């Protein structure tokens, strides 16, 4: 009887082990981040996406129509909003630890960075400059790129842009159609020059502030052309 009990126990354990092994593993944080960055989007102006945009921005859907939605800008905003403060905090900890503590009392990661820097010598300037350039580009794009644009249903001349503020926040910027101007680059310029100009100067100006938009992110081309004063016929809202 004792032997049978052990056999039954072993069989139960085996079934349990198989059940655990064949169960679907839970997604990790990295999988969620990957899905956030790479997941296929539904139609950019899908009804559910429009509703979520109005809720997120706290904008009245009865008064404002969503005419521009840049999913890439939204994603890079959150990435930059997480990276920049983390980089600043990490750099501050590094500088404080190096200046305040002896090598034996420093954090492990700080001491490792110091050791690697000493081994690289003057070559440390290369990754430092590259990191500074990436950091500056992220901040510049964060300042220029518009995330969403709404148009007033009661006054087609009035618009509202959702853009970055202080890198980690989003805010609403009201403007009128007569305040907008599009930048048009010469046809003989190379694609590389045009991209560089977009990053440095943007491709539209709202009032005195330069911004950057992507034409394909508008609901339709007539919304873009009307906002930039290229046509005089207001689109259907």
C-alpha cells in the first residue's frame, strides 16, 4: 500500500510538473515595452483611437475634431521623458560619488565607469561626444514635434496642438490658422540636408515658435493644406 501511495504521488507530481512546464509564460516588462514600440497600430483615426486621444488630452469631442495624430511622436515622447530624467539623475549620482568618496567607498557601477574611463584615456571623448549629440537631438525633437492637433468644430480657424513641455509633460497650445506657416525647402537639396533642416528648424511655424509635423499623420491632406493656408476651403469636421 505504501508503494502504491508513492506511485500515485509521483504520478500526481509528474502531471503537475507537466502542467507547469506547458503553461504559457507570463510576458516580461521587456516584452511589454517591445509590444508598445513595435505593435501594429489599427487605423490611425480608428474610432477607439480618437476617443482615447480626447480622453487623454481632456478635450471635448463635441467641440474639437482630431485632425492629426502622430503615434511615433507619442511613443518617442514617453521614451525621452523616461530617459532624460534617468540620465540626469544617474549623472548626478556619478558626479557626487566621484567627488565625495574614495575609490573603495564608491558604488560598484561608478567605480567600474571610472576604471573604464581611465583605461580608454583620451578615447573616452568619442562615446561622450556621441552621447551628448544623441541627448541634444532627443531634446530638440521633443521640443519640435507635435503629437496631436485638433480643429474647432465651431470655428474652423482655431486649432489646438498637443506638444511637449519641459521634456516630461504635455500641454495644449491654442493657435489660429493665420498664425501658421509652412517651410518649403529647395528641390535641389538632398534628403540628408532636408532631414537635418527639419530637426534643426522644423517644417512649420506657429506664431513665433517652430514645430515639426509629418504630412502622412493628418486625417487627410485637405486638413493639412487648410491649416497651413494653402487652401481656403475648410475641411469637413
